[in-house]
């Protein structure tokens, strides 16, 4: 299936994907599928079919989350991405018939995007991999602050934090960055000297919405 009225933004963390999706939907009276929009289906998921997404839903002790090794964390993230893609495709299939443009902060893989969308409807937004590691706890998100407190409550907070940073480094590697950069889709790289307004105008241009 081809999604003709859907615009996908993929890429790395801290690149501005969610902000741009929200602004695009507001300007063009469209539908915003913001970060983790698939969570509306989370409560009804079968843990045998979606073991990675239900891992946090059914987690009894959240300290287990932060104590995982980088290998375990990376494997979980990869699994989450695959399961999210299935849910996103299900949701978008139902939305695609609506007479509105849809803007999506997506987990759908590059390979799948090439099958379901045109090149002009996909944009990659990237931030330096180090930002995702060094600034992870700077955001006031309650989820991130919850994890930070868990780390601080560990017997050895410094060691716990270092382990978690290694997990973050693993899933925000230069290899992953390059796979997006050389995907064949248009790319916007985060620039600290560029305003949100200028970035938005650039996003519009790259998606063919501003000519």
C-alpha cells in the first residue's frame, strides 16, 4: 500500500521531529501523529506477540530497566522499533482514507518507507549522536526524570549512570546516524544557530509544501 497523503519524518533523537510534525499539522489543518502515537494501542497488546512493547507495560520493578546491559538494551530497542512499525502501519492504514494531510513522527524503517511512500513525502532529521547521550536528562519529561531518580537510587549511582550511558551510546551510534544520512531521502541536520522558524521553513521546502 502507498500512503499518498502522509508525510513521514524519521531520524535521530533531539533533531526536532515532534516539534515539526505538530507545527505542520497546525499550519495545514492536518493530523499530527506525534512521538509514540502508537501508545494508544499499548494496553491491548498481547505480550507474546509484542514482547518488547509490553516489557515496560508489565514491568514489576523499574530498576530492572536501568540495570540491563548495553547488549540487552540494544536488542530491546531494535525489537521495539519493529513492533512499533507494525502498529504504525495498522493505524495509518485506517487514517489514510481521511481527506487531510497526515504528518508522522515515525519509527517505520527506511526499507519500509521506500516501499510505502514516495521520496518527496519522507524527511530525515538528524542530531549529532552525542546529543542523545549527553543531554538525555536535560528535558523535563517526567519519564526521563523518573529514570534519573532510579539511577540515583542505585547502590552505586555513578556506575549505574555509566552503564545507562553506554546503553544510550549503543542505540545512538554513528553507524545508525550514517544509515539515516545515506538513506537516499532528504536530510536536515540540527543546527544550533538556526531558529525553529527557519527549520520549519526548511522542512516545508524539503517536503514540497513550500514552493
